[in-house]
C-alpha cells in the first residue's frame, strides 16, 4: 500500500510540473516539451527555451520577456495577449 501511494504521488507531481500561473524566471528549460499544456498567465522572464516545444499549448497572457527562444516550436499554440519584449528568437517554428 505504501508503494502504491508513493508511486501515485510521484506521478501526480510529474503531471503538475508545468501549469497555469507559474513563474519560470531565468531557468534553462531547453528541449522541454510543453505541448498540449495549459500554461496561461505564466512568466518565462529571462529563461532559455532553446528547442522547447509549445505545440498546441495555451499560452494566453504569458510573458516571455528577455527569453531565448531559438528553435522553439509554437505550432498551433494559442498566443493571445502574449508578451515577447526583448526576446532572442533565432530560428523559430510557428
């Protein structure tokens, strides 16, 4: 029983790792897969997101100010009211 509770706890933490209203300031999240997630009103200020995948993600109201988004994939992402001030783009899919 204790093993089952531990496994379920670990799985739930993994699923809740990236959610709405999160703050990812100055983090290196290169290569992370954020596809098909709701990340509304999250902040990614100064973060490195090289090769990050935001395909089909809901990024409504998100801030990417001063982030590095080289080769980031925003295919079919919802980007209403997203702020990209001072972003370093490189090559990006959208």
